[in-house]
C-alpha cells in the first residue's frame, strides 16, 4: 500500500490499519487481550523504573517486538520525531534545575545557569520512557484488526463512551485525508509553504483551519448517511473476541511479576536489583 501523507513524522492512520489487517506475523496472531496486557505492562514499568540500564533494556525489547511483527523500522524512526520533540520541550528545564554535578555552566546577564549530570540523566530517562511507550503502542495498533479494537472497547468501557472513542478514532482518518487533499491542491497549483515566520504562520493557520472545517463537514455527512442506514449508536461487529491462550497468561504473569519486583525495588528495598 503506497503512503499518501507528505510528512514522515506524522503517523499515517490508514497505513497503520493496513498493517493490522494484512499482517501475518506472530504479533498479528496473538490474542488482543495479551497485546493489551503487554502495553499496560510497558506503561507500568516505565512509570516505576528509574534505572537507565533497565529502561534501555525495556526500549530494546519494545523495538524487538515491533521488528518481530514485521513492521517497517524506517517508519518508526520518522514517527519518533513527534514524541522526541514533545518530551524535550517539556523536560528541557530539568537539565538546568535538577540538583547534581555541573557539567556545563554559562552566564546570562547577572544569572548563572548550569547543566547538571542529574538533569541530563533525567531527560534521557524521560526520552527512553516515551519512546518505549510509543513503540509498544504502535506495535499493538498495527497488529490488531479494527474489529478486535471495537470488541475490546465495548468490553472495557461503557457502551456510549466506547462508541465515542471509536468514532473519534475514525474521525482522525477524515482529518488526515483533508490535510492531504489541501496539500495536494496547493502543490498542483504550484504552491509551496511560504518562507519567513509571519508568512509561514499565516499559511499553516489557513491549512489547519480549512482542513478541520472540511473534516467536520465530511464527518457530518458521514453521520447523516449512517443514521439514514439505521445506525443506533453501536458499531456492528462480526467477530468473537477469543480468550488468551496459556502462553498469553504466562506472558501476563511474567509482566506482573516484573512490575511487582520493580515496585518493591524502588519503594521498599532499593538494593534488590542494584538501585
């Protein structure tokens, strides 16, 4: 399936669905509950773990899971850009405010600012945690068919909330299509993104505004078409949600044990695994 999006840094939702529907790897065949449990385990571990070495090991395991599912690593590297930018923009102050040994210092006016080793370590930890969660989330969504996502949503959430969540997820497809259509129209008329801060900001504001207006109009037309065909607020599903296998329960048990060990090591006995 060819990609249509212009930016390699923004996930292509139709590409994600394509891999989920046609993939044949072990991850595609795995039980949806098992994959959801793996994602929950990874989120729990990045919340509890603070040791840089263990976090790097966790990131390597999530990348191995992604690669083992036969998903393209070149896309993953591009999609890492947004979480990296987001985490760096939020954690940059920790580099200067976290107590520790000064690595670099400089003066701004009458104020002295120092970069500490603990600040750099904390920022690196946050980056590794974000990448681990993003990688695992992409692997789960790119290996789970949409029918299974619908079934899991209706099992885990109230029916109305599940319908809102699923329709919001599908609305992302419409928004992405509208952005691409506008960029196609602009390039076909020999247009380009303007240079300069003022002109570029105005151009991007127009693109975003027009895309969202068209996306809302398209979503309204889709909603009316669904209601005309008897949509009652519940998305129809044709599959049964299978139970986890014995291997899946084993993976869950190992994950829960790892979370318990990490929590005990951090909050009770810091010498258990070398903190």
